[in-house]
């Protein structure tokens, strides 16, 4: 009785994330990394990328520093994608609104904290909100004292840099604090919250604060 011919087993492959070329994976394991022969891009081998069968992942002690970093980055991207899919039903304030609200940067903190809270990061959002409000009160008091008591000593351009630089730094910080998880949710289909009410509220408070500072300056300039 003649033996049946064996079915050839296809070699495991993956598709390069940069140039979409098919890369052969002979001798590799799940968790290893490999350079694409065509574009030289480094690809981390995960089970979801592999076509065919590969041995299980080896211990990370067998990877060098660059390979471990690439594995960690891949895992973070996977976690963000899963987070985005699980929160695709939520409504989020857009990044530009958080940045613009940085003019009154306690408001940027509130919008960023609200985004994090609806994504499931309630504790992180609460800390961000408290930090934004407290830092606004402290920095506003320091800047006000500097302008009132040292305004004639410190050049006007220095005050301008301080008054413009602090909100800019805070706007960038609060925007980045919520950017990655919210972008993952938006890519999965999360909708955009209306920004009209919070920005209008911030404008009203900004006008109120400007009048309060102007009135305080008038009172301090009056002769005793």
C-alpha cells in the first residue's frame, strides 16, 4: 500500500506594517522582532499578525533593549485599540477645544478631566481637575501680586511673556494628558461633545476676572 503524500505546511509569515510586504518568519517566535527585507522597518511579531504557526514567545530576557522597547510599544498600541473599541459609544470634547480653553487653563483641566472620566479613568480625571484648579488659583495669585506690587519695576515685555507663557504651557500639558486614549476612542467611532457651553462659560469668567483685576488695580492706585 503506497503512502499518501504529505500536505506541505506553509511557512509562517507576516505583513510588514510599513510597506505591506510579506516577511518570512522561519526560526522566529511570537514576541520576537524582525526587519523587513525590503524597507528595513522593524516589525514586532504578535499572534494576530502571523499567518501560520509559530512557537510560543520566549522570555523577555532573551531580547535586547531595542526589541523589548518595540514589544512594549506594540502592547501599548494594542491596549489603546482595545480601549478605543470599548469606549466608542462615548462623547468627547475635541483636542482643539481643550487647547483653546487653556487661556483659562482651569477650564482646560476640567474638559480634559471630563474626557478621561467618561473613558473610565475617573481617579486620573479627578486628580487632573484638582491640579488644574489649584494651580490656576496659585499662579493667578502670584501673577496678580507681581503685576500689582512690582509692575513698575519689571518690564512690560517680561510680564507679557509670563502672562502668555503660563496658559500656553498648561494648555499643551492638559491637551496631551488626555490625547492618546481619546484619539483611540475617536478612531473607534466616539462622537464629539458640544463645546459651545463650556467655552461660553470660560469667556464669561474671563471677562469677570478682567473686571475684578481692573477694579482691584484702581483701588490700590487710590491715595490712602
